[in-house]
C-alpha cells in the first residue's frame, strides 16, 4: 500500500511540474515573440517616428509665448484684479489673456477692463487676433475679442 501511495504521489508531482514547465515554456515563447514583433515594428517605422517627433516639435514651437512686461505690470496694478495671465503667440496669430477679478468687481467694470486691455493689446499687436476674458468666482463675466 505504501508503494502505491508513493507512486501516486510521484505521478502527481511529475504531472504538476510538467504543466508548470509547459506554461513557463509558453510564456518564454510568447515573450520572444513579443520582442521579435517590437523589433519588427521598430525597424519598419523609424521614418514615421522621426516625422512624428518633428511634427510635435513644430507644434510646440508654434505654442511659444512671449511676454509683455509693461502690460503685465499695468494689469498687476489694476484695482480689483486678483490674478492674471497674458499670452502672445505670434506664430499662431493670437494674443490675449485672462483676468480674475474679486467679488467686489461689477460686471460693467469687468467688461471695461476686458475692453481696455483688448484694445491696448490690439494697438501693440495689430496683426494678431485678441481675446481677453474676465472671470469672477470661477465664472466668466465677459470676453472681448478683436480681429
């Protein structure tokens, strides 16, 4: 009886190990296949990867912004403006900004600020489209756009 129990135990161990080994072998074959596919894709598309990188660089170049320190200082000194962001993207033909005003700033005062700085930017950047947005309490009060 001990002999049969030992034989069954050996059969179970061997068959269990065989399944694990088969699974390990399958995993190795799959991994090798994945590496071969990756190398094949890499070798087939270096031109397209270079093209994509070039397009991305060109796009980022268009997003370059310049600063207008005089305008920034003027807005910083404006009563009621809590925060602001000004952008000038000459390559995209755009300039503008966002003025965040305090709760005490009325709608008409916010509109006056937007018109003032939109016109001032248009005078300095006549070839660009201008957009100034004024925000209070997370909500847009007004946007002034000049072509």
